[in-house]
């Protein structure tokens, strides 16, 4: 009996594995088709000065106009994109849209998210600069967001890439800071312009994890202060979170409190509609 039950269970498990494998293969095939159709577009979320809520720029976030499922956020497909390598092509299509948008909208910073895969390519910086130039977009308005883990992958190569970009005015932001087992000794070696404090710490500021989050955010801000770099609080949803961040000395922020990602955001300068 036990044996029979065991077999049933493993068959069930196999079925589920097969279904999941099929789902991922379908998604990958969809993604390939979407690349041919250029079915991606940026949604822009405001980044504000916490003091007065004025918009200093936007983060461009990837959206996929799926033929049957509607608009998909990266959480639904980025894993497949990374595993298959297709994310590189998707990113280039998106960056091209972002450059076009920058050329049409003359103000404010725009940050793009960069897959760790790009840091392993030899001509990422050159290709990005060429794309900006072709579109007539000012590189000094562009920032790239990368995660801590991506840095550790191939540090010398990443450093070379950042230096080329920085020579042209493209700044580097460290995304989701605090979640990636930061190798602190590495930080000061890279030309990092700002740390983005991960949403998990920000949302904890007025939740159950208040004390822990407060301590962590304070430590991250002290680190940023020591390195002389800016900090941007991510995922600010409440006035209380904004208030605490401001008290702790975080100058910039982003989150639903200030605005959700949208295809055509309001121009920088004005306060974001809260
Ligand atoms: P991220 O770079 O940390 O982006 C912030 C994510 O948090 C976005 O989700 C944004 O919509 C969401 N968010 C912002 N404010 C709030 C808030 O107040 N509350 C909550 N609950 N969420 C908030 P999104 O757009 O789904 O992007 C998820 C992740 O996908 C990004 O995290 C980034 O790692 C990745 N990603 C986004 N765009 C691109 C891209 O163009 N290329 C690559 N390679 N990755 C991208
Ligand atoms: Mg980001
Ligand atoms: Mg982030
Ligand atoms: Mg994130």
C-alpha cells in the first residue's frame, strides 16, 4: 500500500514537472515571437526628491504586450528570459524605445535595468552609447541599474564597462541594495552613483519588522554616507515610510505613493501626483 501510494505521489509529481516544463517552453516560444514583433514597451515610474516630492527622473520598467494575455510585468517572464538568454534581445528593444522617449522628452534622468548578462558582453557600453547617439538622446541623462550580484560576476569587466559609460556621463545605480549579500569591500572600487534601498526594507519601516528594518535602513544610509553616494528608497507606499526615510537622511525615493509605472508620465520638475 505504502509503495503504491508512493508511486502515485511520484507520478503526480512527474505530471506537475511536465506541465511546468511545457509552460516554460511555451513562454519561451512566445517570447521569441514577441521579439520578432517588438512587443515591448517601457512604463515610467517617477523618482522624486523626498523633501518636496519634485520629480527628478524616471525608471523605465519593462512591459510585454502579450498577444493573448495582455500586458505582462517582468516577474512573469524574466526568469525564462534570463535562462534562455532572450532577455538580452528584449532589453535592446526596450532600450531603443527608451532612447527615443528621451529624445522626445527633453528633461530629467531616466534609469534602465540592466541584466547581469550584459555585463558579460564585450560591447555593451559601446552599443548603448551608439544607440543614444543615433536617437539623439543625451547620455548624461541616462543611468543604469544593476544588482550587487551582477557586480561580483566579473568585476574587472564590469569596472571597465562602468568607466566607459561614466566618461560619457552615464551613471551607475545599485538596485535592490541589501538583498544580494553585498561584498562591502567591492563597493568602493566601483564608480557607483547611488544605492537603491530594496523595497523589502522600506515596506518594513511601518510594519511588523519595524525595528529590524529601521536598523538596516539606517546602516545602509550610513554606508552610502561614508562612500559619499546618494540613496534612493524603493517601493514607498505610505506617508509614514517617506517620513522615516527623510528623517534617516534618504534624499530620494520612488514608489506607489508618488506614482505607478505608466507609459506616458508627467514631466519632471512638478511634484508627482500623490
Ligand atoms: P526593480 O528594478 O527593483 O523595479 C522596481 C519594481 O518594484 C517594479 O516592478 C515596480 O513596478 C515595483 N514597485 C515600484 N514601486 C512600488 C511600490 O510602491 N509597491 C510595490 N509593491 N511595488 C513597487 P516591475 O516593473 O514588475 O519590475 C520588477 C523587476 O524586473 C525590476 O525590479 C527589475 O529587476 C526587473 N526589470 C524591470 N525592467 C527591466 C528591464 O528592462 N530589463 C531587465 N533586464 N530587467 C528589468
Ligand atoms: Mg530597477
Ligand atoms: Mg529595485
Ligand atoms: Mg526590485
